[in-house]
């Protein structure tokens, strides 16, 4: 089958998300779709999937014009999509999510045939090596597995063309490898794949063809055999991009953050953070590496006052912030870029301007008494939008309507634009395009050079290695290694992350001296 | 990810210790408040029940069987047990037994209360439980209407209005024709009102709580107006006769259970059947799966080709019909319509939905608690206990407040409840 999008234009209030875009997708090949944040990739795919309707343009299947009123029509035409933000019902089982909309039933009353559904799910799962338990509840599954459920949903509907919208943004390196294997087997089974990503190496690795969108327009096609990462980045952004972080050797000063033997458990008493101790000094970047789910999230929650620790202490300079509230922590000069922007970093229904002052509406002169100083807030917001190149129609646009990467930029702009003692950044560049990664990284380094202590938590090992002066590896809630970046190899960290290796106990003084 | 490995007794003890240490301030505060609650209850037992008139109260169980309870010793026992519980609760907590102890203490307190109220007299236990089930019936029907709406993501504050509309319509149409046609008309009218709610909420994105309140006031105003202008002047339009109780042959002669469960009107049987049917439909059928998906994550359902908005329209409309049926209960009970006859029961039904965790069986349980309070308050009024009648009328609302405040917090609410779903 061949699917063709011809002359697609889609306007949202204040933006043209797609501007006369042409794209052809064939079965049996992998097409990578790349472009900056807000370039219109998700919008284009949503049109192809019947979720949005194009203002102009036409879709053709095997040369015949078609109209997709709902995604049901697109599904019927053999199109499947794995969305950037997963579309799974958390309180349902795997099988329930998969069969929703095409449920097998028995009898006249529409009784669900759960056994049949489970069997079918098990069947397809086995066929493609997805290893899914049909009866597991979605909310109990890690994201990597949730994504496989999304893939299974698509396979279950017999899609011939499968769209993946930034599938690797939330996966661990291990899971990414497994994902590529799945893509290979889909391709081998004669399906066509559209793969959206911001990691250009991935596009170069798996794609047969690469299409580049910029500001709503198709700006070119590239053959992965003939172009390299730098060339592709330039095609995408429209200017040369620096792909390695440019930074001077660190000059660590006094310890700013001192964490001593903190221990945190969940509500059923399981250990999440296991007697963790470390320091972060002024003027250094400490990276926390680890496979997702090894206590990094909870460590950050503890540091930012979102989770209470049961033993141990946390000091910021000489101030004890062990049991401080999030606002106290923030007031003390700590910036926090949370890992899950949809849940913790933004209020989607608030405007960009309101989100920009969300953490400091009560001071910094943004309010006097009970009255907000909106002109001032708006001026500051406009400034930050400019500085951080947030692509938004206006500062009054609801933040939830921005593209994923631009939402992230709003948070980074808000958090890094203050006088800071400590920066805690979790997955700071998740879902962000290369051009913006360059900018965010340079801002993090700048904060360091201005004397802040920086803690970067990332499941992206490359990011940790690129930014850090010192690397901490977490495994099962414990710190298994605390190493100087310049004395460390990629592979070594990988072994620590997998729990295959552990550093003999050393004092902090030895590691930082 | 599981990190500790609790296979050894030592580890278990350690984990247990961590658990007690890791109780959040919120949990600690709750535990302490519960302790204070025990002391207050013990105080009431000491101050009021112990000084009762001391006669033995006789609880009849239908037929000839009965139990005699000596009021004063029971009151002392109750006071001492509750005070002891309060002490333990505050000093070291009751850990895993907390809920079980609370339930036991509540029952003890209620029994003591009944013994005090009925001192020296007879108290029909089966009769009270029969009345409790009866009083719970419109709450169950209202709550099922609420569950049908809210499971699909639409807040329905209008249950009170839908019940009242059902009561009025069944009285009017029922008097003009017969009660059964009146019931069908009630279902139709409330279904239309509910559809209007869905239409305003879905089509125009009007805040669902506000639409709900608007419908409540509209129905209250309109029925009161029509009552005074039409029904009062034409009494022949407001007299349907009541629907009698129907003893289930055979089952009604089972001792104790028979008189409570099987000597009721068909509303009770219908409500119980609806609880079973809705439960089955919600959790075992295609319809139920889609309904819950639409209430939890409409986008997920939408991207799979499920028509989210149609599902919501249909569910809300069916819910309206159920509420209309529930409203006709009042007409069938007293044989006529009175101004504001539902008297806030629709709001209690909302509480029942929440306390019952959006599950029909949970709602039935919660409704029984409120029904029991209702029946007990009525009984106390007859027994002339000296408790002011205004206070007795308040009792169901007061219990609602208490129960919602203590268990309402942890309930799972459909994730997309009240959020409009936009299609491009
Ligand atoms: N529902 C919406 N309402 C208003 N504007 C929208 C909506 N969806 C997308 N946009 C706008 O359309 C443009 C394209 O967004 P889109 O999500 O397609 O970008 P993207 O290429 O997927 O970016 P990213 O890589 O960050 O996910 C953006 O400017 C965005 O703000
Ligand atoms: Mg996108």
C-alpha cells in the first residue's frame, strides 16, 4: 500500500502548523520524520490518523482520494499510530486496552469475551516477541512496556502503516535497542513505518528515507546513506548546530548540596532511596546516571521537598532543608526541572506567561500585596520566550497547546532565569530538538560557571556524559559509583547501571579532590 | 521496582518498622482524630446513655422471637470500651486493625443508642431494618444514575432535580392515567432533562456543575409552581394511590431475613436487580468497557474509533431514566406529590456515589447506611426520646457529612470526570 499526503495545510489560532506539506509513505520501508519542536510533525500525523482535519489538501491511498472523518476511518484504512503521549487507560488491563473498540464478545448482550481477548493478545505478543502479560494493569507497568502495549494495539488492528511519534524519548538505552528490533520485524512483515525522533543518530540508523519539516513546511528529503548527523541537524534547524557541549574544566568550590544518608520508602514500606550520600559543589555539574526506576525520581523528590525522607539529612549550604516544603526549597535558590512536564512542570490550561511566573508570582516584585503585577509578568515572559526561542503564537496561548519540546523550553526558561544556588534538572532535554538541546545545555553550563551547583538526572547516558564533571550511578536505590567524568568510560558506567559492578566505598573527598 | 526482599522475618520486622516510621503527617493526624472521636463517643455514652431510665429494652425480630438488652450496664460497657479504644488509638495506634475496630465500635455504639432510646419498651429490629432498606431504595436508584453519568465522565449534580421531576411527573400523569404509565412518563421526562444536561455540557462546554445546579433550581421552581397552581386546585390530578408491598412467596417466610428483604414494594426488588445488572454491565460487557474508557481517558477511546460524545449522550440519558424511575418512588410511597418531596435525597445519592466509590455494590452499601440512619431517626421520633425532631431530620445529612469526610478522600474518581472532550 502507498499512502500519500498532498498539499496538506493546517492552521491553529495564530500558527500554521502544516503549510502545503507533501509526504509519501510506502509499505516495507521506514521513513524518519524529523524537525524542530513545533515544526508540525505530530499535527501532520494526527491528520493522517483522522484525529485532526486538514484545512486544505488531500490524502490518497494507493492513488485514490480518501477522507478520514474519525480515527476509526483511518484504522479501517490500515493506519495505526503510537502517540507521543500514550493513549492508555491506566486502570485497565493490557488486554482491555488492546481490544477497546474492537472487543470480542459472546451472546446478545455484548458480554466481553475476556478469555478470547487475552488469548489473542498473548498470541500477537508472542509473534512479535513483545512479552506482554494480557492481565497486567497498565498503571503498574513501566513506560517501556506501556509502549509495547501501544504497539500491540496497532498490530491487533492489522495496521499496514504504523506511525511512531517520538517513541524513544521515554525509553532506556536497553529498551531502545529492543524497540529497534521490533521496528525491524514490523518492516520485515511488510509494514510501512513512520518514525518521528529528535535523536538524529537513531533516524540515520533505522530509516530508509528521512523527511525534514521546518516551521510547517517540507524542506527536504535525505538519504541516510549520504548525510551525517551534522548535515541533518543543519537541514533541520537551518543553521549549523554544535552537537557537543562546549565547556571549560570545572572549578569546584564549597559544597552547596550535602546529602547525608537519606532513606525513603513508598507507602507499602519498600525502599526507594537507600541511604544515599553525596555532595554537589559550587561550580560543578554532577550527573546522575541509571536505568529508569532505580530511585532517581524519588531522590529528586526528596531533594525538592516533594517527598519526606525517614532518615538522613539534606543541607543547602549551611541550611537544613531535610523537611523543608517545596516552596522553602525553591526560595532557598533551588531550580527544579521536573522529569514529567505534563504532570509536574506546567499547568496546561494556563497561558505561557502565567506558567513563566508560576513559581515566583509571590515575590520578585510580580505582586504587591494581593495584586498581581501582570504587565511586569508579561514583559518578563515575553523576554524569556524570545531568549529561549519558545515557538508559540503568543505568550497568552495555553501552554498545553504548545508542542512537546516547546513546553519543555517554557519550564527550563522559568527555572534557570533566577539567581540560583542549585539547579536540579531531571531529563532536561527529553523531547527537545537538537537546536534547543544545544541552547539548554549551554544554559546549564552557564549556571555552573556562574557558581551554581548543578545536579543533572538523565536516563540518557550520552547527556550525562556530555554535561557532567562528576557522575553518580544509581542502582536499586543505592549509589553504586561516584566517579570523575574525565576518568570514566561510557562502557564502565553501563556496567554500573546494570548492577554488574560496584565501586568500593570511597569518601566524597577522595572522589572530588 | 521492588528493592527490599521481604523473605526473612527480620526483614519483615524492619519493613514493618519503616512503615510505622514512614506514616505521613496526614495519616498521623487522621489516627489521632479517630482517637478523639472515640473519646467523644465514650463521653456521649457516659453523659447520656448511662443516665437513661434504666429499663430493659426488648428488640423484636419478627414473629415471636426477641432479645432483651439491659440499658445501663450496656451503656457502661460501651463507654469503657470506647474510652479504652480511644486511649490505645492515640497512644500507639491500632495499625492494621483500625478499620475493623472502628466498624465494631460503631456497631456497639449504635446498639447502645438503640437500647437507650427504647429503654423499657419494645423496638422492632426487623421493622427498622425493613424501613432502612425501603429508605435506601431511592438513594440506590439516584446513585446508579450518578454512576452511569460519572463513569462516562459527566458530573451529574442534577440528580436531585431529576428525582423531583420524576416524582412530579409520575404523580401528574399517574393520576390522569394510572401509576404504571405515570412511572414510564417520569422516566421519559427525567431522561429528556438529563439529555439537556449532556447537550449543554458536551455541545457548549458549559461547566457541568453549574448546569446541574441550574437544572435542580429549574425543576424545584417549576414543580413548586405547578404544584400550587395546578395540583392544589385540581386534587384529582394529584392522587395516584400507592403501590403495595409484594411478599415474595416462600422467601418472605424465612425468619428475620424474610420480613426485612422480601416484604417490600417492587422498587426494592428493582433497585437490587439494577445494582446487579449495572455491575455486570459495567465490568463484564463491551458497553461497560467503553463507558469506563470514556470516563477515564476519552482520548484513548477516541483514537481507537470509539465515539466518545455519543457514548456520553446515551449514558447520561439512560441515567436520567433511572433517576426518573427513582423519583416515582415517592409518588408510589405516599400516593401523591408534595412540594420539594425529595427533600435533598438526590444530594445524599451523590454522596452515596462517592462513598460507594463509583461502584453499584459500594453504592448499595453506602445507601443502606443512610437508609438506616433515616429509619432510625423516624423510629426515635415515634419513641419520643426527647431528641428534638429537627435534629432527627438532620441526622441523615449529618451522617453523610461524617462519612464523606472520613472515607470520601481515598475514593477513585474517573480521571476525566467533568472535563469536556474536544474533537477537532
Ligand atoms: N490543539 C492545538 N491547538 C493550538 N495549537 C496547536 C495545537 N496542536 C499543535 N498546535 C501548534 O501547532 C504547531 C505544531 O505542533 P506539533 O505538535 O505538530 O509540533 P511537533 O513537530 O510535533 O513538535 P515536537 O517535536 O515538540 O513534538 C505548534 O506551534 C503548536 O503550538
Ligand atoms: Mg510532537
